[in-house]
C-alpha cells in the first residue's frame, strides 16, 4: 500500500509577483504534515461515501454501509447491495457520471468553455520567477489511505451515485471474456455531443462473458459530481474550505451500446480468461478502497511534452489506464489501436507547499494565508444569477491571469501555484495501450 513520500520542506520564492505570499508565510509559517485519518469526517475533504469491498464472497467481510446521505459505492462481490435511502431521480444507466452537483449544476461547463478563450485573448501578463530550495519529488505522489472516512451529510449528489450498481460476479476459470474500451462526451446526457467537439471525454471499460452472454460496465467517477470535487464549499461558521471530493468505482450489469456508440467509442481491445477477470476484481477492491480522492487537475511547467509534471490528476481515465495495465500484467495482449484521453492542465512555475488544514486554518494557523485561500475560492461558489456568474468569472481571471495565483488542494494539503501562460489547456492526447509490467501503477 503506497503512501505519499515525506512532505517536502516549505520553499521560499523571490520576485515581485510573490511578495504577498512571502508576507503571508512569514506571518504564520504553515507547518508541514499530512492529515490524520481522524480529521477526515469534520475537516475539508471529509465528504464521501464508504469504500466497497470487492472480492470473493467467502474471503471478505461485508461491505461497510454509508450513511443515508450517499449510497455505498459497491457491494461485496457475491453479496447483496447495502440498503440505500430513497434515491434521487436516476439517469439512464452510465449517464449519471460526471454530472454537476446539486449546488454546482451549471457552473463548471461554462467555466471550461469560456476560460480557454479568455486566456487566449488576454495572453501573457508577466512572469513569475522564483528560487526554491530542497526540491520535492515531482510529480507529487498521489496519496493512498487505509480506509474511507464516513460520509458527511452536508455532501449531497444531484444524481445518485452508481444507481444500478451490482456485485462483481465470480467468473468460471475457463470463461473467455471480451474487454471493451468505452468513451463518451462528459455530460452527454445533458449536452449531447457539445463537449465531445472539445474532446472532453469520460472513460469506462466493458466486459462480455462468452459462457453466459452477459456484459458489464465498470467506471470510476465522483460521488458528488465534478464541481464538488474541483472546488470546495465555504460554509458559514467554518474557517476551512469544506470538500466533498471523493471518487469511487461503479460496476453494473449491461453496456449501454447506444450511449457509447452515438458520440463516442465502443471497441474491443483484448480478451481475458475468467481467472484473469477474478484476479483483476481483487485488485479493483484494493484500488477502490485506498485511492479515494478525486483530483481534477494535471499541473505542469509548460505545454511541452517533456516539461515537468508537478501534479497528476486522478480521475476516470486514470482508473481505466490502471485497469488496462493490471490486465496486461496478468497476461492480456492488447490490440494495436490508438487510444486518446482528456486532461485538464494548469501551467505554473514550481509549486510552493503551504500546509494542511490544521496548520493553516487551525487555532495556531496562519490567519492571513487562510483568508487569502478563502478569498481565492470564493468566486467558485454556486451562482444564483448570470450577472453574479460573470462578476465572479472576472475575479477568477484577476486571480489566475493578472495576479498569477492558484491555490491547489492535493492529498489533503494546500499548495500555491505561480501561474503562467497559457494558464489552462484541455488536451486530448494518445496514451498507448499497455504491455505487461509488474512494477506499473503499484500493482
């Protein structure tokens, strides 16, 4: 089980564009550290659902039940699903993923569509220079956990997570199972192929048993929709931003052929045995229980393909890539076809570590830095009118482009990104299908 490497030493930076940040750090240096698991339920990043245990029924205990605010992501293979509260109106199968949360139902699609255009028009407005000491490991390793925190009732999904989820079946060893690559535009259920034209895609994987004729879909996405995973809530009476940013795997019987074929992809990529499928299912159980927080952004130094990656995203496509790699490690041989995936990239100079929730927002925290972080996230709040939306959009442009500021929340810790041109870009790039490697993806 992987843990993030020791936190890098806090870095300092020079340059007029970062003088304000240095003053904030001097007024209350953010101590290093990683959130303890006991802080999850009440602090930022505490929202989410219970992990589901995925393994042979005799070998694993029953799935833990999530509180009524959110259904359990998965059931134990071979056992019935936990009881669920009356669900919100479900979408057609596989279409509830990547939808916006109840509090953020219309904001992020517009931001994604408008920001690249505005950034291009405004162009570069200056450079941020800095010198860091004791450079940390890049990209910062994604942190895995021993268990999922309990759901906070404040976190609510507009659409029920995994509404038709079922247990992973145990396949017969001699079964031959076809594996399909599935891809369709994000929010296709609401916007059709609109985001497909921008190559903003969602990924899943399908399976078909030759012995039973049954087929299945498996995907990984946000428990409380993309907006809640990307930006926090600023709750009255709470100093720290409150995050509802968990993601989890969803497995259900059936493949919605019309959905995947209409505006996306449904293509055979390999075949595996029943034994390989069962071994993959046990790996998915581990992956789903330990990798629990959704990370929207990839952060890198420049658009150059060889530029330094500061942070890697952790979202639907990364789960599919890990699954493909696990199958390759088990012996699957993939077809030679091109496979592309979507990434939303922020561009910045070398990030500066700030601290975690306790060190910044706690009783001994840096009050000035805490206020700056809250001020940064405030324009991303849910909007009640078109006028308010555009006013906040200009505030975002002021922070990100004119002041070169972005505060990133990653591994339950805050980082300062000295932003630089082109600031943000949505890319749809090829990632080849894998070959076997036991060292890949920590499996």
